[in-house]
């Protein structure tokens, strides 16, 4: 019997990929307006630092810390800036994101249906606690969820077992009673499979064409819209 349905957040419930590029551009324009460096030079350096960032912090919540990333940009450019400026740039980035993100059209109807059916709903997301909660609030989705679990709480990103174990403890349920819905086979699906949860890959967002590389990354089910999740849950409960 499935009691809890967990969801990833970014790319699963909303399109982050289309917003972050513009958010970075807004930061670059602010940098130029402040007379620090041209926006083009900032963006070029940010791209390089982002590649290095993913290599350095892969698997760690620090990967999502915009302040640290912006500090590294200025360090690479040999430019000294105050912490106040770094904070202002990070705020510029996140405020733009919060103002422009919207849930995919299928999200609210499906969440409302699942709540009416008696399922408990949770979020399991990589990222910093405050930022992820602010995104959920900006999406106006907070009221649908019973529990939230973020990688900053355990110091490791998915697919680390610790984040899934914490989520299950919060939900007070066993892996066999839980479903994990996510867009990334290498994090959401691999972690859920390793934990023994039912894994559902929703193929949308920036990772929709990233195919599984090994058995652990192969989902129990694959869907393209959240509406298909309802049929899967119905089929599981009637097995």
C-alpha cells in the first residue's frame, strides 16, 4: 500500500532551466551598473566557474550556493568586492527566480487530487533550505505538502541514501510504502531505487534526454506528465 508520494522540486514541478539564464543576465547587468566589470565579461567567467563548481562540489549542497559561486567569479577576475555586494547579487538572482517561476500546468490539479485521495505528499530536493522553501512558497505549493527534506539537512545531495532515509523518517513510513517522482535518473531515480522505494521518472526539464547508464538508474515507471502518475498509483494499489 502506497501511503506517501515524494516529489523532486526543480524541473519536476516547474521549469527552472528557462529562468536561470535570464536571472544570471540580470546579475551581470547589475554588476556592470555598479561599475565592477562588463556584463559580458561576468557571464563568460561565470560559465567557466560554473563548470569548475560542478566538479568541485558535485554531491554537496554547496553546489547550489550562489554567493560562493559569485565570490569565485570575482576571485578568478582578481576583483575585490565586499560581502555586501555578493549578497546583493545573490538576492538579485533569487528574487528574479522567485518572481518568474510557475508550476507546470499539470502540477496543482494532480496534487489536489492526491490530497483528496488521502496520500501524504513530500518534497525531496537538493539545495539550500531557505532557497528551496522560498521557491516552494513562490510557486504557491507549500499547502499541498506534509513534509520537506533538503540535501543541506544531511550535507549530501541525491542519490545519497541519507536524504531519502531522512525523508522516510519524517513521513514515518517504510520504503515500500513510498513513491519517488523525479526528473533526473542519476539522482532521483538512482537514490529511490537504492532505498527500495518505487521510482517514477518524469521525462521533462533539462534532464529529460539523459538516459540511464546502469541498472540502478532504470525507473520502475516512466511518465511524461503528472496526470499519468494517477493511473500508476491506481494500478499499484490494485495489485
